C-alpha cells in the first residue's frame, strides 16, 4: 500500500495491520522505498488512494495548522496557501512529501488506484482482491466534508492549487 498523505491512508493501514505487521512502519514511502524491504523479483498487489487536490490541499492546511503541528504561524488558509511552498524542510520529510503531487507517488507497478470519493466501494474491491474481510475504519477524521472546503477558496488559492497540482488535476480528471 502506497500511503499518499491525506487520502485515508491511516484508515487503510489500520485495516491492513492485522494481516501485515510492517504496514505502519513505512508510512508515506513511495514504491521504490517500499521495495528496499521486499524481494524486488516477487510480484505484489500494489494500490493507493488519490483525492481531489483542492480538497486534499485544504485538508493538509487543517492537518498542518490545527491538528498535527498546531502551527499558528499563518493566520488563515489564504496566508498558509500563499506561503507554504516557500518553506524549507528536510528532504523527504513528512511535510515536504505531503505537498508532492499524487502522481509523483504512482509508478506503473501500481495495480489499483482507489479514489477518496469512492473510498468504501473501492475498499470492497481491494479487500476482495486481497482475500480479507475487513471493514474500513475511519481514523484521523478531518473536519471537512466533501464540498465543505470550497467556501474557503479564493480565486488566488484556486490558481495556486491549479499550478502546483496540475498533473493531478489533469491525470485524475478532478475539478473544483
């Protein structure tokens, strides 16, 4: 499982944990990094989840400023959005990886791409393919609902997301 930040990955890891003891140890690693722990010649079922970039970006804001880091450096979403890409963090740190485009996590070896907006339905397909019968828990529940993020966007923030996540928007067909 390739855990792209803010795409329900913690919930999926929790569901997979009883079946695979190392699942949480390599959180937020891309496939190449996962393979350093695996037999590269063996075939694996590899899957991930993608999310609407506009929704994901607002979720990241909430996560960075309100939940995980309790960062009060920025007074609102607009100020955060205008400045977050200028901050410097250690290479491949969680914060830096969180701002990667989702397409940057995906390689041709990924067998199935779940969509956040179809999470339950796609999880049923994946769990059937994996041969497990496990309900998907809801972990790290954010405060936004599927369309609750739109009211926080200005034209300027939309342009930032459209520029920074252009490949995600184009590849997965997402719209505001």
